[in-house]
C-alpha cells in the first residue's frame, strides 16, 4: 500500500490571536484529522510577517494547501479532501 498523498503536502492555517473564527477552524481541522489522513498543520500568525499581513490582512482565517488558498473564514472540508486526493494538481 502506498503512502497517502497528504504526506507530501503542506497545510497552513493563517490566523490571528484571539480570533474566534480562527480557533473554530483549527478545532474543525483537528476533528477532521481524527477521521481523515491530513498533513501536519502549520499555524501562522498573520501579523508575524509583512507579506502575510499584506496578502490576508483582516481576511482570516485562511487555510492554505501548498501555499494556495483552500478556504477562508470557514472550513470547507469537502474542498480540502478533494484537493488532497491524487491528481489534485488540476492537470487532469
């Protein structure tokens, strides 16, 4: 059996401290990870980096998969799982 495709990708939650939507998305991702194989989640403070702040500003949380936006504000679990399946590169 081959390794799950999620093992090779980067999942990032861009968030802000004391953000209720951010904490909700983090909890939902943790619950999803208990049911489905997900890559490890990196959590980044949007205010820790000027580029992140410029790109996302007040528009957090944002979930990135390999640097590309999966969803904002609310977890779109169906879209995340679709993108994690083999062949997600959009080329086929």
